[in-house]
C-alpha cells in the first residue's frame, strides 16, 4: 500500500550520528520526489519543520515534491517555537486541526 501521507518529526533520520542523519534525510526526500507513486501529503512537525527553511539543504527536495503536487504542511506551533515563520522556502503553514484531519483520514508513513 502506498502511503498517502508522510509524517516527519525530525530534521535527521536515525539518532546515532547527526551528520549522517541529515544526509539520510536529504537522500530520503530527494528520492521521494523521484518516485512515480507520490504521497498526497508531507507533514513536517517538531524539528521536521527545519527541513523547509530557506537555509536548509532539503528545501529544494521539498520544492520538487510540491511542484509535483504533494501538499507540504508545516506545523504552525512548531515554526513559532523555533522562530522560523519568516524563513520558509516550501510548504504551507497550518494548524494542528488540519494535521489531525490528514493523519486520521489517510494511511500514514512516519519517518
């Protein structure tokens, strides 16, 4: 089954080595954008919102997904917490109600 939504709660994959984790996350998003079977949504929350910052190495991968029709949803509370509201290079800011709606009505892959 293809996941309709991908939920990302960190700016790294794994937890042992941060540099490797950032590389893995970048590769994950890059390759996700090359798939034929794209998810309908990518939801970024907690530290995952950092991936959409204009200063992030992953923002271009998110733009590719967005250009291919994937809806990138960024947690408003998370952006405010990290002070990133004005640095977003991809996606749209939304609240927890919308995020809950997507998570409770779609098949979700949590990364």
